[in-house]
C-alpha cells in the first residue's frame, strides 16, 4: 500500500471524539481557575503570573511528547499511549484542584493539570496527520473543532447549571463553592471516558507503513551552524539588554520572564551550533530553527491569535464581575453570580464555535482559506471590543458570536493550511513546535498585560479584552501572507460539512 485509504466519517468521528473530553477539562480550567485563585486570596494583579504555569508547561511538554511519540510503537500504537497517560493524570488533577487548601497548592495543580492535558492534546493533532490522507485532514481538524465546541459548552456552563439545580454557589471566605467542585469531578469523569473511547475504537499505522506512503515532503536539511551561532548571539544579547532595561527602569517583575525567554532562546541556538549528533534537544531546536516557510508565516498568525485568547481567558471574569455586576469581592454573591455568567458566556462562544464549524466550510468554498480566516478573526475582534461598550450582561452573548467564529477558525484553518507541508515521520514534533506559537504569546500576555493595564488603562481589566481585539485584527492581516500552496485541502474542507 503506497497511498493512505480514505476513512469513513464514523472512523474519523472516533479519532476525534477524545477531543470532547480534553476540551471538557480545558474549558473548566479556563472558566474557573481565575475564580479559584481569587477565592484563595489572589489579587487581580497576581492572576497573570499565576497563570504562567499553563503556557509554560505546554512550551516544555508538547515538543518533547511530539519527539517521543514520533519514535514510539507499542501494543497501543504510536500516539494512543500518550492519550491514555495524559487522560489519567488530568482526571486526577481535576479531582484535586477544587479541594486546594492554599493558593500555591492551586497554582501547582494548574501546572500539573496543564502538563497532563498537553500530554494528551499534542498527539491528537499529529494523529490526524498520521491517519488521514491530505484530502481528509481538514475534515479531521474541523471535527476536532466541533468536539471542542460541544465539550466546552457543557463544561463552561456546569457551575451555572448546578446552581440552577440547587447546589450551593457560595462558600465561606477562602473556600471553593460546591458548584465548582462538582463541575470538576464530573469533568474528570467525562475526560477519561471520551479519551478512552478514542483509544479503544481506533488503530494506527505502524512506522514502516507511514514511511511507505507516497507524497510525503522531505524532512532533512543540513543545519547552517554559523548562521545559528550568529542568530543565537543576537537573541542572547537582546535578552540581556531587555532584562537590564527592566531593572534600570524598575518595570513590572513579570517582564523579567520575557527577557529570560528571549535570552534562553539565544542560548539554546548557541548550544545547538556547538553540538554534534541528533539527540532530542538538537532535533527539536534544529526543526524549530529550520521550520517550513508556511509554518513560519503561520507562526505569526498563531502568535497574535493566541495572545488575544489568553487575554480573554485571564481577564473576562474580573472584567465582567467588576463592570457588569459591580463587585470585586470574590466572597460576595454578586461576584459569584458574575463568575457563573462568565461560564455561560464561555459556553456560548464554544457553542457558537460548534455551529461555526458547519458554516466555515462554506466560507472557505466561497473565499478560500485565508480570507475566511481573516473574516472570522475580525468577527472575534469585534466581539471582544464590544464587551467594553455593552452595559447589560445579557447582551454579552452577542459578543460571544464573534468570539465563537474566531475560536473555531483558529482551531482548524491554520492546521488546514499547514498540514501538507509537514513530513510524516516528524508530524508529532512539528505539531509540538507549532504549539510554541500558541504558548509564547500566552507567556508574553502573562508578562506584559498587567504592565500595560497599569501603565496605560488605569488597571481596568476590560481593556485587556480591547487589546486582544486589536491583536486578532493583526492576526487576520498576517494570514494573507501565508501561501495556500494546494487547492486540495481547501476543496476537502469545503466538502467536509
């Protein structure tokens, strides 16, 4: 066999079903962790740095898992062992998180939870590339977006639903309400069952079969060590100068994280230029430094898209409770009502994303992948910016329509543009590296958003959402620079409804 056979719709459905559970855990985290942190004593100023665990674990875990899974073959296959291990660990973290006795225990559990989610999530992206021929990959990514939307709708609304059913939504100061606790318990169970279904209902091609399929791009290019050394020195010097500037002008301490990241990347390139052989470090850094051109341009698109999303996840709770519910006291009934409404809003944008997953293929058919993505992220920008203008919290549901279209598009169209440029034997590691451009903007957001709000916006959280809206517009303009090198993926996506 030299060509991958097309799979049936239900086979692709089973492949992607695990994403329902992964997003269940991810949505509970996004909608409730800021609430848990504030309940345990964190100030609004502290929340971004506490959230730093989430993107940092993705930065470290995903490329390592991608590298390892590319080289794994067991009785469970290549990617499925990682699905299963990540699901078990995430379930345990979900059970523990709402019982955190202190703020620092909660922060540590966020680290564990996000690392565990990443262990499962990263191989799912590579799984689509492994199993599907090029014409069906967009269908796989679209179905993943659909399950992400459905899972997040239910998960985000759980505390609100439980409160409507009579479960207590308030607790003593410093204690997590029962609505949040039971939501996390149920979410852990759903995650384990959904991922388990994908593990038991799918099979994988062995490595020798993947190598035999035709039409795979070449993966190896020699590294120009002198150029890598020069780039490394420039990045290292930039990081040192940035750190010195933060110290000299006594800027926000979170900016040291940005300086450290810039400097460490330069140091990593310098080490790469001095090493021989192809171990895990050298392989990851070489593939990062020499990524395909389509991936390089899409990295910019992802950067601005995920900066906006992280701003939304961090600051929506404090923005809505402060402006639309008139309180910043986490122990008050008004605050908890507002926090529950944020859960409903997050459920709404994910529900609209599930609907958008059915509409986006028609947009792609009419306008192409790039223009469709531009339109969708601009709708998201309008949704985020409108939050500062809308006074009635019920009307914030309208804002979530645009956010939902942007979310569905961000989770599918960049992958449809990228998938054909990746070699089969490195699908895992390149998907892990692509995650850098999801994680790095989140680290940047955690580093600079607090500084920007204090310096320019009177420390008002809602303006972080405005900044996010502007970032989405930039992402949409940048996607026009990406070469759509194949009509096949676009046509396949258009027919994937």
